[in-house]
């Protein structure tokens, strides 16, 4: 038995720049060692007309991982997006 708690935040900044942040925590109520958490943040910057540049991070945490695995993983992502109409 467990729950999922989620928080999502979006904000439009100057010049069409967008910021998005999300945090998800999932504790298990029957096992106090079972906890997972994920957080990510992304900034999207318009480059030219329908083209956007994105830069973001993803962080995953597992409180009680299997042997041989780390508790935390961190990634940085970068991308170029083009929107079709």
C-alpha cells in the first residue's frame, strides 16, 4: 500500500521562455524503506519562429535499491524542438 504525491509548476517568462518543474514522491506505507522520488526541471527558449531549444535535468532517487545499484541517478538533457502546424 502506498501513495503518490505530485507537484507541478509552470511559469512563462520574458521573450517566450518557459520554465517547468515537477516533483513526484511515492512512499510505501507498509515498508518504511520503500521510497522513490523523481524531480525534473526544464527551460524552453524560442530560437526562431517555431524552433525551440530545451535544457533540463532529471533526478531519480530510490531509497532501498537492489544490490549493485546506486540510490540516485542524475541526468542533464538538451534538445532542439520544431513545432509543426
